[in-house]
C-alpha cells in the first residue's frame, strides 16, 4: 500500500535557487485563473533512489515538477477571502493538472477530504500529521487521491498522496476557466503559519 520515496524526485533541487521576482502576479485566487494545458505525467510506479537534501527549516516542495511543466507559488498567505470575512491560511501553488502531490514529511494521513461537486470547501484533499514534531500539513483541491491510501495510513516524505486539481472552491465549476492549484497549509502546533519562505526552492518552479 505504501509507495516508498518520491516519484521523480531527481527533478528537485539540491539547494535553494533563489526566489526573485518573476513579474507581476496576483496575490489572491479570488477568481479562476487561465486555462492550463495538460502536462506529461510522471508514472506513479517510478521510484527515485535518493531524495535531495533540505536546508535547515526547509519544507520539501509538495509537487513533483518536470522541466517542461508549469508551477508557480503565490505569496498569498493572509490574503482576504469571501469579501474580507476571512483570511487565507495557506499558500496557493498553481500547477499543471494532475502533477503528483507528495507528502512533505513522514507522518500519518489523519483526515481525508472528498469533493461532492458542490463547488465549495476543500474538494479532494488530505491532512498529514507529523506527531513527532507536532506539525500538521493540509493539501486541498486535489484532482484525486492516490489509490490505496486511507485515513490512518503512514506515509513517508516524498510519497505520492494525490494529484493537482481544481476541486472544491478553486474554480472547477467555471465553464470558461480552470484554476488548477494546490492549497498547502503548514500548521506547527496546528496553528496556520506562512510557509512561503520555508518551501524548498525546487527547479522548474517560480516563486512570486
């Protein structure tokens, strides 16, 4: 049931690459983004032999991104949502549909979110709990969960747990636009914190 290691993690960086500005980018996802073309998928049966080292305090980048694939991280933690009635408690990572989403730490899948087609909520997703370090991570708006995984399963850092999508509130109900992205939450002590500066600066990924 468990898939050891990260699929295609050889495409990740062995160090930080810097996160300079890449031009104007919206800091909010209040409206659906431009449609994105499907990317060539990485096989879920492929296993990397090694994982890239992380600098102290870094969070393993949660999406596997190939050379010709799209991925853009928005610095939008704390942005206004629902007309100012609430704040965005995660970081949004725009990416090609069905890019693999991976566990960022060894931990337990403590909650599974399902999309019911209501255009609201988290859509498909997971809560991943790192009990050793008292940190909770959340992954929302997945296209689908990785097959065979259920609540209570133990996963390892780099293991595929799902695929980028647009379920829930992310724009799936729009007929004109697509808004494929991962809503990623980092919650030490189960309190939401901004992960933008902590995310590993992986290659093939742009940061706002």
